[in-house]
């Protein structure tokens, strides 16, 4: 990847990669992974855009087990309050949160808080 693409391009490419399995779109994953260390807030915002744009349950699961899970593992303590707030009022976000795996590796009490937020009704 030679240049940073816009967030809208990243979201489109990430979700198209899920559908098309086109390796030329792998740059979207790489760019988003880079944000985890260089700009976690941007990673959070792009992840929220991915959740919002996911057109079907399978795509939502792809985002949950990818960027959302990676973000919670890398920066869970930074975002857990936002996660809980969103889960309480956004059913689609809560469904995505239910698809996160390996959160038991998250630091501190993030794991317990993620599980509780995901199980809210």
C-alpha cells in the first residue's frame, strides 16, 4: 500500500474484501491494523463505520471477529466506556460485540465488561 486511503474507501474495500475475497483489497486490513498503534481513535471510528455499513449478519460477524476484536484487545481499556454506552442503546453494535472472540485476553476488567455489555437487552 503506497498511500493512505480515505476512511470511506477503507470501509468500502474492507467489506468488499469479505464478499469478493479479492486479495487486492487486503490493503484495507493493513491500513486499519496500522491505526491500532498510530491512531486508535481513528481505528475506533472506522470500526464503528464498518459496523454501521455491514449489510448482513455475516459481514457484521466479519467485522466483530476482526477490527472490533483487535481494537478491544489492543486498546480495550481506552474504549470500554464507549463500548458499554453504545451497547446499551445500539442493537447492531451489541450484536457485533456478541461476535467478539478472545476478549478474555483483554487487559484488566475489559473482558467482563465486554461480556456484560454484549448480553444487555
